[in-house]
C-alpha cells in the first residue's frame, strides 16, 4: 500500500520571552492510503501542534517549523507557497478541529460556510453548491437539511455542530482528514455516534485519517496504527493490537494502566502517572520521561533513547524495552 503522507524529522518551535518551546521535536511517521492512525499522549505533548504544522497553520510569530519534511502524495508541503497550500488545505487535506463553536463563523449561516468551500475548490455554481451542502448535512445525519442550511452555529447542539464540521471536511472528497480531538466537548453517547460516523464515511470515501486524542479507548476501536507522543517526541509506534497487547515503553504502559478495563475480573486500582510533564523550554537530560518513570536507571538520565525496532512494525524509544515485559510482571506480582 502506497504512503499518502510521510512526516520526516518534523520540528516545530515557539520562540517566546521565556525561551524556545520545543513543541514538536523531530518526529517521523508514515500514513498509507485509507489507513487510520491514532496519535495519543497527554495535553502539551505536541499532538495538535504537529497537526497544525501539517496544515501549515502554526502562527508565526511565535511558532515556526524549523526543520523536517511533510510529504503529501510525494510533494513537500513545506516547499509550497501560500497559494498552493490554500489549494491543498480544505480540498485534499481537511481538518476537524477540537471545538466546533470556535471553528465555525458565528455570523455566517451553516449553508454559507459549506458552500464557500465548494465554490472555491470545486468551482460549483451557487445553487449547485447549496444542493451539495444539503446532501452533505443529510449524509452526516442532520435532519431537515435543506432548512437547516439557513441556521447559524448557535442554533445547533454541540454534537450537531461537530457533524457540520465533518460535513465541511468531507465536502471536497479529501484524501486525508486530520481530526484533532473531535469528541472532547461531547458527552459519551454523542462521542460514539460521531466516531462511528467518521469511520464509516472514511471507509465509504476511501479517506485516510489521523485521529488525535488522549482517549485510548478511541484508539483501540478505530485506529489501525498508533503513535504515542511525549514531550514533543514519538516514544512508541505500532499496530493498535501490539500497542495494547505488548507495549514497549513505560509511558505507554502508564497510560494503559490509568484506564479502567471493562474486561477486568476483579477490582484493580488504577495507577496515576506521578509527577508533571516536563518544561518544553528546559527539557531534562536523557529521557524526558525518566523523572516520572518507575523503571528508570542511570543511563536513562544521561542519554536520550532513540526509536528502534523492537518487533516487526513496532518501535520504542526506551533503553529497557526488551526488559519491560519482565519488569511489569514483577511489579504486579
């Protein structure tokens, strides 16, 4: 399967009065056509900044992509001028943002916000675009779609607004959709509906997806592969099955141990991850997770581990990845 997206050594920094914030610090991964990739990690680990970097939406100043390549269909997005990126953005790569109320324009009708994209990228006439917009709303499960085109964002519920954002993302049949925590502000029932909708539509249209989330349950159900980020770096990658069945990084293990399991046969106390994420202006020497890691030893505080292949299509940035199965078993006994 051909790679649709290749991120190579992507580095995005924010230059502030307090110093240089290394928000994304040299990450690399690939995404195949039609694949769903989950990007997980705590708040502040660089998940959203990496997505904004792909879309070339990092505000400058203070942010700047200082190194790396983002190859989409073989073309480096970082070499494109603003006009070329406007043709890519919303057309071939679409993004569903975290909070739809801040992403939709409150003074424009839903219909206008949908038709604008269709007129710009698909060169549709106004009436044709309005007909297509109604079809899109109907596709994402909004009843009485034709009438609702005349409504404003505040007249929709949170779940309906997120459906509108998905309709906008799908409007130009993009090759890639980036969903940045698309269900954070929604209740659990609506979350499931939105995620099922996104998965079904992606399969129907053959669209690849990057789902950015801190919810490991979302990743387990919807992602083919997983990228785990910590302090601006990728610390583990693998298939969803391998990440859950055989995690090879202490941070991934800590994340999994902090989530309740429905298949647990007895009461198990959830483990909190002690300490706080590191200061991205002043990262510690060695592994950034070492100060919070129960398996850290001297080398972890002196040398920064790099991603190495632990199994087929499974990588980890941990000096003790080969020992983790024994260490975690010993800790539970």
